[in-house]
């Protein structure tokens, strides 16, 4: 009978460890929402010549791994952009800021232990007066701001380059 007790205890231990938590405390992972592998498309865009307030979308993805023992609900997402580099003639300066509030995104929540890829879309616009005699572009550092029921997260996204035709 001692071997029977050993065999019966092992499946219980395996089931507890498979759930990655004991008494609500995570045993697996780091107990956090981990965000990685941010991507944008397009990473570079050429504004059409003589365009005035031409709008286009930048689509992005971000991998998420909920290593907490709680469901995380995403309240909203926003983007914040800062001009990082300029070439040519612009009506803005390095350091100027812009952004978009309440951008479209999915999914809206992550269950405990769930891995997913967030998909989001942020609006962008440009104006090209057509008087560009030299290479003209602006590089923007972009952050994705994620507001959840467990706090706010800011994730650096790849640089976006806007060129003039």
C-alpha cells in the first residue's frame, strides 16, 4: 500500500503545478504582464506630392504574456510620438510631440497564463507642399500607452519614417 499512496500523491502534485499557482500565488513565470516584439507597418511612408492633411493608418502588433494569476482588462490604448530626426525643410522641430488617443485594438482582455498578440491601428497624417529640392524625411519615436485595470504600460515601438515625395 505505500506505493499506492505515492502514486496517488504524484497526480495531485502534477495537477497543482500544471495550474502554475498554489493558494493564488503564481509558481510559473514572473507574475507580471510581459510585453515584447513590437512591430509597425508601414515603418516608412512617403507622403504623396501636393497632399494636404493626407491620412493613413499605421498598424502594429505587440506580443503579450499574462504571467499573473488574474484576468487583465485593457481599458484603452494610445500612441505618443516625438520627432527624433529631421532632414530637409519642415514646419516642426526635433522634440515636437503628437499622438492619438483611444486607438483601435484587440483583444480587450487576457486571462491568467494567456499569451496573445495585440493588434492595434493608429491614425497618421501628412502634408507635402511639393517644394522639396532635397531628401526630406522625419523620424518619429513612437510609444504605445496601454491602460489596464492593473495599471499603465508604455512600450517603445519601432521608429516610423515619413518621407516627402
